[in-house]
């Protein structure tokens, strides 16, 4: 993947986010899109070596549209400022936990887990964590996982800031309703999602071994995905 070319294009889009400019540079967009999708197909094959549930996917199942839905947004910019792909068993529109790669100048990262689950599924996850806390802790408290993704509420991901690593995009200030406030591992009940991320530098993708490195990062998050997906599967 020619990441420098893709990131250069994305930087230019951010500075010229209008239809006239985009029309003049449509060929560059298509070349970058093709390159990114080819790489996503390669990444799917790598992930399938340790998670066969994604082996049937193609880039088309995983890559998000570059055109923004501006109908209900105050930001009327027609195009996104990043390329992203979500690799999970049900494809990019699935609720299932999976593996995500994000290319954006100064804001590249990889991620695992499930993002913004509906309330009923989130409640079920919380109950399953309490019922199987030993298994859950093996997934998210082992040395490799903590090194890559940290502890709950350790990281920050906003439009203005992206910390090097993080576990959970949003957290309740108190224990959720109908759960024990004095629970020893209440930090896992307060989470509003079970997504983790690890930030990488823009030049990370210049290394010829970056696909191997990302595959290893994703493999560390596999147990988290499997735990959460065992719950989500009951609702699909």
C-alpha cells in the first residue's frame, strides 16, 4: 500500500472538501481507493489465519463509503477525511465485534471490539462479564492486551485528541442502574462500549512488515471480540 500517497490525498481533501475540487481529482481518489481496498483484502487473509470467521469477507464488505451523509449534520462537508475498514463476521454494518483500520493524517489507528452497542445488548454484555469475570479478565488484563490497549477509561478519543491507546470510548460516571455499586470490577460495568484502539504514526505503514504487526495487534484483541460476540450472537 502506498500510504504516503493515500495520506497526501486525504490531507488535500481536508483542505479542499468541496465537490468542484473532488471532481477535478476523482482519478486520484479512485487510485487511492483501489490501493486501500487491495490492502484490506490482504489484511482479511492475514486475520483469517487466526479468526476464520472473517475468511469469507472481501474489501467490499468492510470498507466504508467515502461520501458523507450530511442530511442531519451541521458539517456539510461532502467527503470524509479518512479511509476506514471494519472487518467482522457480519460485515461493516454488523453489530458484532471486529477489527478496524483507520487511515487519516496525524490520526491513524487500529481498533478491536464493539462500538456503541444498543442498550439491551450492552446490558447483556455487562451481565455476562459479571457471570464470567475470570474469563473476561483473562481477555483484557493480560500483559499483551494492556500494553497495546490499556485499561478502561485510560485513553481519550475525541475530534481534538487521540491518545496512544485506549479501552472504551465512553464510560458512565456511576454504576449502571440495577447493577451492584460495590462490585469489585465495576469499571467494566460502567463502560458504554467495548472498543479498544492503538494509535500508530503515519510512517508506520512505510515499513514492509506493517501487515504482520497489525495482524499481531488484532490477534491480541481476538479474545475480547469472541467474548462480546458470544453475547451479540443471541440478538442477531
